[in-house]
C-alpha cells in the first residue's frame, strides 16, 4: 500500500477507537467514576504513545451518560467522537498567524486556525502534524480558553479542556505569560472545569504548572497494539503492519509514517540503510561519495535519518549477539546477518558506533554542515567497524 493514510477508511467518528493501555484505563475509569481524580492531570510519555487520544478517552469517560463509560454510543460519546462536543475543548500548538497584529485579531485568527485544524482532523483523523513550522500555544490562545471557561457548560456538568503538547506554552516577550495565564486558570477555575494537559517534554513545563497537576506517565504502546491499530483503522496488511509497528517504538504516529512508503520517514530509513552499507562494505571513497549526496545546509532535517541509522546499528549489534529476535528492521534480516557474519562486532564496538551517530545528532541539532558531519561520522563508523579503535 503506497499511501497508507487512506481517506476512504475513515469511520464516522473523527477519533479512532482507543487501543492499548488497558490497565491504566481501568484505573482511570475507576478514579473518574469515584471523583478521585484531581481537576488537572498531566499525561506525559514519549511522542506518539497516544496521550491526546487518551485525554479524549478520559473526556468521553467523564461525560458519558451510560454506565459502561465511555459507551461510544450515547449522544455525548458520539458528539465527542466526531470532535463536536460543545463542552470538550481541544487546544494544541499552532503556527503563529502571519501579518496579524492586535490582541483581538490575533485571538480571532488563532481560534479560526484551531477550528480549521479540527475540521481537518474530522475529515481525516489519522492526519499527522505538518512538520517544519514553529508552533506555540500563545497567550491569545489561553485568553480564548479562559473566556470559554467563564461560560456555562452547554450540556455537560463541566467543561473538559485538553491542552495537547503543553510544553509549547511559549514565553512571549521574554516572560512566560501564556503559561502564567493558564496557571491562574488552573489555580482558580471560574466554574466546573477539568484540565487534561499532555506533554512529551514535561520537564519544559513551568514548575508552577507541573506542581498543580497530577502527573500520569503513559508508556509506549506495545507493538501488538500498534499493529492492531494499523490493520483495523488503515486496512494495512498484517505483515506490513507488524513491520511498521516494530519500527515505531510504540508510537502510532511514527508507525503511520512508516506504513506510508512515500513518507519522509521511510525515505530516511532507506537512506540510513544506504549509509550503513557504505560504512560496512564500501571503501572510504564510497563513504565520501555518499556524504557528498547531502546538501550543505539543513542539518536538522537529517535528524530522522540519524535516528534511523542508530536503530540500524542497534539491529546489527543484536544480530552480532545472536539476538535476531530483538531486530526491529526485520525485513532486512538477511543483510544484517551477512554484515554481522563479516564484521563480528563486539558490544563495545556497537556502543562506540552508536556514540558516533549520537555525536552527529548533536551536531545536526546545532545545524552543522550535513556533508561534513555525515562524512566525519561515516569515517568514524568505518574505523569502528574495522576494529581500529
Ligand atoms: Zn457514552
């Protein structure tokens, strides 16, 4: 399947059925039913492990009218699944609107951008975030949220506010105004409000916000759950679903990108394999030639490639140790076995090779020249694989 994020499979609801984290959801359901959960929780865990989906599930559970909450059938659940529940408010980082000035205009522009994005998600719930743009949860957004909190809930007993990727509450004019405005709301909600914050970088939140929340850690999804999601929601073939799930490290978002054979992530994985081949097979000249294929700018765009390369090296290490069952790039097991047979790497060599990639990742984050950093890394890798270290 070339483009695995198909429009045609979209169910009537805008939120895919929630899978995984069964034990955690049992505890949350009990705590919500008994009113034991504080008004503000922070769901934190690795990117793509389902934090915002879980936040929606919690909102549905809280507002569902039936005993088996969330029933996904009552009016409240159905509206929530279509992202149309008037008392569930979902906020997330957005690019700053261009050419808009003035407080009221900015607030208006950000609200309409948020509704536009919700509309896109209704049309295609599996749509991934467009990357590359700087996004934030700006003070104007928190002001809009606060206005909403001052209104009475439309049908439910309380508002549920979901603030996704809350680490994007950005400081403006060198002061953390947006975060402070939200903090005030968390401290003194004007009416019945529940707040569910999510973050993959909880350390970046203001301490004062973190201390107002009950942190709940969401672990990565097991590969079986990711694979089941891909088969049931995207009509993926079981073998390709298993392969994308293994590569995803427990993230449905990442798995979707691997399922799409034309995605940037799939391309990064293929290019990383070519680099590994250059480092393990070719002569130094071939490695230089590979490095020259990279442009001289835009190192940060190589971060996916370097992350994929680290994974390939870990897989090679696993095969060298006879642990083929730990390989995530399982579709290339025969290449990995033949390379492992030739190189016979020790765990120390594998660790050193991964370190070289991590050094390159640090340089790429600092926007170093990609040609230079890739060629230096390839030579280090060749030395390491050749045992000259
Ligand atoms: Zn329901």
